[in-house]
C-alpha cells in the first residue's frame, strides 16, 4: 500500500541524504522525514558537469539552477542508493583532481 511505499522511499532518502552529508556536500533536503519525499537535492555550482559525470557512471539526476536532484521510488533499493553514493564519490574525486 501507499504507506509501505512512503516508508520505503523515506528510508532510502534518509540513507542517501546521510551519505551525501558524509561526502561533505551541501545538502538542501531537510533531515526530518516529514519534510522529505523521494528527492534529495544538493547545491553544486558545477551542476551540469557534475550531472554529466554521474550519468557516465550510470546515475541519472536532474540539474538546474545550481541544484542537483537525486530521486528514488518504489523500484529502487538500498543497493541503488549505495551505487549512487559510490558514483558521487568517484565524481567528486574527478572534479577535485
């Protein structure tokens, strides 16, 4: 049901948000579950390049106005979140090199 889907999505976004914070990114999405949905946004002045490099690594995000948005839903699982975090870590390494 809808409640289970919501709980699943909030669990995934909590882990994604936590991982992005651990990577030192400027996370715009609130930590409180009541203020979150299936998206987690970060601020990036190099958003287009950041999104492009994530795409090369198989992680598709939305980017505009200095924001990069990761989205999860019912069909995603914890492994997807970990892959997104790994791709983000790799992308940061390329951009910081």
